C-alpha cells in the first residue's frame, strides 16, 4: 500500500512541475523554474520508490495515464486549453485502461 501512496505523490509532483513549465517561460522565470525542478526531482524520486514493489510497466502506466489526465485538466483550468469530445473520450479511455490494468490484470500483482 505504501508504494501506491508514493505513486500518488509522484503523480501530483509531476503535475505540479509540468503545470509550471509554461509559467517558467523557458526557464527564464526563477520561481516557476524552481518549482519545475523540485517537482520533477520529487516525482522521479517517489517513482523510484514505487518501482521497488510495483512492476515498472504498471507503475509507469498509472503514472503517465493519471498524470496526463490531471495535467490536461489543470491546463484547461489555468491556461484555457480547449477540450473537445475526442479529447474527453481519449482521457476516458486512458482512465478505463488504468482501471482494467489494476483491477483485472495479473501484471499489476507484485
């Protein structure tokens, strides 16, 4: 269970870091740039702890899938990114894929 907590915080740290990439304006703004660096460093460290017990394919699938959906939602809220039907459908399919992987696949068992 602890690995899944690490994974959750790894995802959140990655989303925070990615969210600040645009605000960093090519790493020319110090505060957003520092948040990007700390966010990614934290995300990768926590992901490395996660992968001690969760298979790498499963951990990365969850990390990237959930992170993609969250960063898209953050971009919609903060940067007025447009979400059309296909974008919403695609994110829904990602969520379904992550759920299928974790609920039904033996690959998710460590």
